[in-house]
C-alpha cells in the first residue's frame, strides 16, 4: 500500500487526539487527504508597510517594528490586552480578546517582530486585532514563500492550536516526504494538449507557490481535474442511458392530446412551451428512457407542459403520476387537471396523507386494474402499497424537495424504468445545472405567457412602512388580495413565530375588521388549519394572508397583487424571487415590497438591489451563486450537493467547466468504457470519483 494512505495520526506533532479532530472537523484521515487539502486564499507577504503608509481601505498587511508597552483594559469577559507597536514612522495598537496570558508570556518588549493582520480604523486610530507575530530575522524571511497560504480551520481546531499556520507546516512536511509517491491522474495527451502542470508540480505550487504565475497554473490544473472527473462520470452515465433500449415507447400523439389541444387548451402556448414539448415528444418516442429536467421561472407554464406530456403517455396506453411536495400543491394540481381535462375520458385520482382509508382502498384497486389514468399525490405515492398496472411516466414537481431515496422508490413502480420529467421553478444557474444534473437532458421555459406584466419590486426601510400600508389599502379597494410574509428560520423559530403573531395583531389594528379580513398561516398549525386558511384566501374570504414561507412554492392565486416580505434581509435571493412569484399571476399590475431595517450589511443591500433590478429568475440565480456559493443555492442544500468541490468554484470557473464538459463528452464518445490504453488513468480517475457523484438518471 502507498504511504499516501498512511493514517495522519503517525505524522510528527499529530497523534490520536489531533487526528480525531482533523477527521471529524475537516474529514482529513490520510497523508493524501492532507496533500489535497487546498488553501482557500494566498496572501502576498513580500511587501512591508510603514505605519505612516496605512490607509483605511488596506486589506491584510505586515509591518516590521517593536512592542514598547502592554496594557490590560476592562474586567471579566470584557477584558482585553492592548500593545503599543512602533516603527520609525509611527505607532499602531495591537489588540487581543483571548489568549492574553499566553501573549504576555510569549512576546517581549523592544524585540524586532513582523506583525501581520487586517487593520481596523476607528476614531482616527489604527489597530490590528489578534495579529500574527513572528520574530524578524532578515535572512530567514527572505527565503520564505512570498505568497502565504491560508487553510480553513474549525473553532475546535484553533482551540487545540491546529491553526492555518500549523496546517501549512504539516502539509509542507508531507510534500517533502511523500510528494514523490503521488502518481499522475491525467493522461499525457491531455496534459500536453491543454498545457497543464503535472500533478506533483501543481500540488507543490498550490501549497508553496514561488510566484503568482505558478499559483495560477497550479489552480487551473487542479480545478480542471476536479470538474473534469465529475463531467467524465456524468458523460458516461448519460451515454449508458442513451444506449439502453426502453420498451415504453410513446410514438403516437393521439386523440387525447389532439382533443385537448383543439378544445381545452386555455391559451395559446408560448414558443418556449412548444419547443419544450417537441423535445419531450422526441424523448418519449426514441426507444430510450426519457430523463429530463424542466426548468421554468414561476408562472412560465410548466404545469401545462407536464399535463400535455401525460396526454402523450396516455395516448400510448400508459398510466402516469405526478408527485408534489405538499398537500396544498397536490390538491391544486388535482383541481387544475380536473378542470383542464373536463369532457375527456380520463380518470384522475388524488392520493395524499389525508386520503380516507375507504377511498384509498378503491384507488389502489383502480391503479392495479388500469382504470386510473393519472395519479396526483404527495410522498404517499412512494408507499409500497401503491402499485400500477402500467406506469409509463413519472413527473416530480419541485424535485429538490424530495430526498434521493424517495425519488428512487417511484423509479421501481414499473418493471421497465418509466420516463421521468423532473420540474423546478427554482432557476438553476447553467454551471450548477451542468454539474448537479449533467446526465439529465435540460429543457428551459424562458418565456412568460402573453399578457403578464413585470412585477414592480421596491425596497423600503421600516421608516416608510406607512407608504406600504397605503399601497395595500389601494389594492384592496380595487378588489385585490395581499400576502405579508415573515421569516421563519429554524435557529430562531420561537422568536420568529412571536414576531409573526405580534405582526398579525399590529396589522389587525391597521386593517381593522369588518372593513378588512385577515388570516394567518405558519408551520406549527395543523395541516387542516393551514389548508382551511389557504382555501379561504383562494376563495377570496380573506383579503390579507399573513404567513411564513409555507406559501412559497406553487400556490396560485391570480387575484393576489401585492407581496410584502418582512425582514427581507434575512432571505436569500432565490427565496425572495420564489416568494415574489406568488403574485403577478393575473393580467393586473403586481407589486413586491421588500421591507428591511435601516442598517443592512453590504451583501443584504446587494440582494435588495438585484431584486429591484431584475424579474428574471436565471439572472437572480447566477447572482445568488456568485454571492453565496453553490452549497447554499435553493434546492441544492436540501438534497445535499452530490459531491464536494475542494478547489473549483462554479460561480467563477465557468470557462474551465465548459472545457471539462466538452473534453469529457468527446472522450466518452470515442471510448465509452475508457478501455483504450491511453485512457487507463482516466478509468482510475473515474472509479475513484464515482463514489462522490450521484447518478441522477437512476434516481430522479
């Protein structure tokens, strides 16, 4: 076995206790793990500043000088240590809130030190909290790498002195002792074609770069390999699916589809809907299983496309089902489908957790004998008792709300895997879709139905709340309805619920009955109570619905024209856009009001500005990816990212991703099983990474 697989506990300065912390907190177990634990940034340590050169906008900096005095300020938990640090041009204050005794014992007065840190500027004075300090030895310092790497560490690691500097030290030891054992993971023809650094050189230059140029080359090589490994697996999985024949062939577009199109279609399809239906028809008749992701912004008409897809399956003798994440949404789909398909010989059934036992038993019977054509439901669809006669098509709405195992169960409801259409109203940035769902075919409805007016979005601070109330009263006066949403964040659920209830009572004073009618919904209510309130709002018994985000997905009330989001700074961009999509569903002008406190972080202010500037979900999703990173994007966190990116960044490395995808596709087309001698290293790379990458085409 290679020494790279040796446990790290036997490395100098680690031992069992530290090894346990590193394994639990940052998943480092072997020497190889340490070599592949990349810095999150590098700071240029070649430049020294004089104190007189400091300006308020400087990031990290280093200064050579001496500590001339220590001073302890405050008592108890407010106790802090300050030091006066001087060079020949001036004075700066160093500050510590922890480790005070250790600092006083370690650093001596009037000794030359290099200090490094991020300066603060307050009341005309500069200070550096918790600076890094090392003795100044001119000859030694000149030999150090100018670009100092910084590694992510946990709070527990810091308490056990496993700092970024310590990480650098142990990784440097591993590079010296074990780098020669690292074997190349990419074939030479690829390294030469793309002018990539060899792996050993890349690892050396990511941890110990001698120049910015070397660092960039190392980053490019490692990012490419990471994204390429994912794309190689996805390209392989997609090619296998495309080659496997399916006996669920839907060649015919028959009477049901044509009757619906000619007699029941509620409005002219958009060009985007027509294009997507063509793509789906081609899949269904191809003789291979369809596995397609349908993306469409809120209100773009995905449900109609889903219904017409079902009609194609029905025309070919297959049953179909649609799984939705909530009872409200399943009920809404059911009512909508029954209305749209009236006068057509199609039996539609609804199955949720609330379905009575007697109805459920009859429904199971109808499914098995084939007299139920379309089944709409919630998680109840995946129960073992639910069996079909001939399930040919599965549609999953807001698919990110379901776990992997839940989706897999639907897959097994037929001997041959049914055709699958997964839908999401959460626009997924292109790079994320290519990486998360790279083995699925993707269709996008990027056009809203005619007659829809763009929603006017405005950001107001609390001080302008009266103006918001005026807008609400004006809209209610002309017969419209209003949503007022409060955040419900798990960490502070009790506080949030209190804020919701307090807000509700205050709103009752501003909008007193009987002139106005209000209702309230939150997650702590019984499902029947929530459904009753929502039903009352849909039927216009209530003018104002005060709610948490439980109304976020899929609820369709065309008469609602105002969405007010309280504490909008606490929501992510994607969620704000989803909430905004609850209005603007009719032909009338709609409004989304973002209410925040006066004090906002820079990020929160950016989110408000982006929301005001754009109604396009894909523009917002790209901005969200750039602001927050892929792990937090709506829809990915719930299901968990199916892989971990160690160095690549989907927001910044789009060009590398595109190149990786193109080359992976090209290689798999020429050598589907990676059996050619020149691709043996790729076979190993593929096998090694396979465990990290979920095959969505087998579980969607």
